[in-house]
C-alpha cells in the first residue's frame, strides 16, 4: 500500500493478475457499462493488448484503445494531444478510467493524460516492462519529454492501483529485460541490503536467457516494496525520494545526447551510476572500490560499463543544465558513499562534473 495525499492505493504483484483486472474494476465500484481507455503502444498492443481488451469487453466494459508509437522519442505533447482528442471525441466522463498498459513511457504518458483530462480521471497502471514493474508505475510521476530535456513537462498524479504481473516480462527481448536490471541494481545500492544479497545470489539467473519467474517475482516484490515505502514518506520528491535519482542525472543526459536512440534507459542509468561514483571519488565522498563494485554488478547483468566513445562531456552539458532537478544552474547530485548509503549535494564546483566520464 502506498500513502498519498489523494489517499492510499494498493500494489498487487503476482502471476495471473491480468485476468483479474475486470473483476477488480467492478469491486472498486466501476459499473460494467463504464467506458475504459486502454492506452498502450503499438508493440505492447500486438502482444498483450487484445488479451486485456477481450477480458474487459467480455465482462461488459466498452474499451477505447489508443496506441502511441513505441519509443522515448514519441513521449511528447503531440502524442498526448492525439490521445486527448480521441477520448474527448468519445464523450469521456470524469468517472471513466484510464488503464496504462506498457512500460515507463506508456505509464508516464498515460498518467499525464489521466491527470489533465477533465482535470483528472481514475488511473490504473498495468506495467509490462522491468522498469515499469520495479519503479516507474509506483509513485505518481507522469509527464513527457521536451527538446530541452527528459520529463520536463508533467505532474504528480497517483493511480488508483498498480497491477503487476511478472509473466508480462517473459515476452520481452533479452536486452530489454537486462536493461531493466539497471534500475534493480540502483535500488540494491541505495538502501535495500536484502535486495543486494538477493542479487549476489541471483543476478546471473535474472540476466540469463531462460525466464526465471520465481526470481523475477521476488525481485519485483523487493523493489516495489522499497519504492512504496519511499514514496509514502516523500511523495513530492523533496527529500529521501530524490535518492531514487541515483544514476539518472547523467543517465538522462546520455539518453538525450544520443537522441533516445541506441541506448536503453536501464543501460543509461547504469552508466550514470558509474559517473556518480567517479564524481563522488573526486569529491572525497567514496573510494575507488565503489566504481569497481558498480562495474562488476553491471557486467554480471550483461549491461555496458563503459561510456560510448562518441559521447563527450560537451554533449551532455546542455542536458545537465536543463535537468528538472537543477537550481541556480546546479543539479542536485546523488552520490554513493558505500552500499546502502548515498548523499545528496549541491556543494561542488561545476568543473567536477567532467570527472564523471571514463
């Protein structure tokens, strides 16, 4: 259960959850004649959309589907506007729910649509990727990208519930599943020592070709529990929730510098954690062993541990300056001290940021 200013909301984790969605909507007071928006992307729609739509319509819910093109580059106000046009043309009402079926991009955009449509309609997340299941579907962050940077336009809008079915991950390409481990490793390094011990024993299984459902279900439960605890304590990211940005300052800048092409989010976060460790060493906050430890976890997960040769600090600098966490030209850095401990700081000279790259 996640505490929110708008009221608590549950997170359900387990295989077979997707089949229970229509019944849960009825239990939560939505009559079966109520129109439901199923927002997804073209890739997820082809794999999972029909199954979810059919189960809703078989129960009596009329479904209004909308698919964004797949990819971070389509996470824009133009895409959101198209979705709003469709739903408003369908005579949407404030009691009609929006279901976001997909990964972090779909969750961000579907949540943003729900937050601004008629000044807020009920939102439910059905995440289908590792990043969505362990992190982004929990906590109420919604938004879209701008040419100046990632997630610069958005809102805090908590869902009514989050429904996580680990079996969705079986259909992911192996690279995408491994990429999501970047976020899992982040959680293990910032505080959850139980998760760190679990990764020590299971990281090869999680990153392997066969899908280990039991290992993934435990991983999702540990990460989701940690995210729920942190968000309940700091919903609007004014304190401890900022620690979840470990690896994201440089990771988001790298994604932007590469035009959101050629690198996946979790891969970029992993490299961002290395950058944070290098800066922390430059500032005397941690030792060189921290960078080495992060690289070892990334290698075990088959994630890149070296920055792309074509990317320079000059490529990253515009995105760092426009980071949504920046204040007076300085971004708040989340820097590692040791496993389970990070610090937040704006007490540094801007020139130290260049030490983050290999």
